[in-house]
């Protein structure tokens, strides 16, 4: 039931905030700022130092308000560590069947990275809950539209180059959700501790998605 609820929440929210930084300082504050802006789903990438600790702290503090996932997961060992730390879902930049299998074992959502139609179908057949179409800036909404024509039932999440301007186009062609990194969690805002600016920007993304879905 929990997995079904989380799956539905990702689709209803429509936005996954990607928190990626070269330091783990203040990332819990970033998470709080995103939640204040209406974000319901966020991902801490494991390229960030001490990502496990940040994930744990954020989960303890905000776990009843937001889904927290682990991103840039490259193998099942890292996926397991993330899940044991409290991750609600696992995102990878690659298609790795072992990660999908492990997520199924723990009843967690898997979102492997794919690009070609063959990769998408393989991941979907292996039981992926969503496929992360990455990098989506190579092709943009037109590429998602082309993929959805023969694969209408696959839940696609474009990642890479998504911003306030092109979000309506992605939802108009059938994206289940979008994931946004540096265009939302801006490096200058984090360095300058302007967390209120992150909250304001998050609100803009949430509003843009809501308006996009009304069209």
C-alpha cells in the first residue's frame, strides 16, 4: 500500500526536486525550503558528500511531509544502503536490472535512467515504476512525444534541461512528472543561504505544473 501511495503521489505532484551539490552543508535547510515551497518529492544525489547522512536527517525531520529518494545510484549495493537509510525511491542515471530487482524486493519505487526505446522497454519489462528519460535536453518535449506514440503506457520522467519555460510542453506530450535540479536548487542561492529564494522558486514550479495540467 505504501508503494502504491508513493507512486500516486509522484504523479499527482508532478515534480521531483533534485538536490545535488558539492558540499552537504545546508542541504537539510534546502530540503526544508523546498517543502515550504510545496515540493512533495525530492531526491538527494549520491554524488554529494555524506549523502546518506543528509538523507537520514531530512527523512527524520521531514519524512511525514515529503518523499525522499536517492539519486545517481549506480548499483544494488548503494541502493540497499539508501533504502536502509530511509529512501522512498531510487533513481539511477543508467539502466541496471539489479537495482530494479532490489527495489521490488523492498517494495520501493525504482526509476532507472534510459534514453533509447530499447532501453525503455527493457526497464519497463523488468518492473521499473517510472523511467527517467535522460538526458532529456537532447530532444526535449518532441522526443518524449515521439517515444510516447509507440509506448503510451510507460510512465516517463524527463530529466535534464527542464525549466519553467518548457514544463508545459513536457506535460502536453504525456510526461508523468518532471525532475528539476540546478534550475530549481540554484547554486548561488545555496551558497548565499538564500533559502527563501528556493522556496519562492519551488512555488513557481508547483504553480506552473498545476497550470500546465489544466490545459
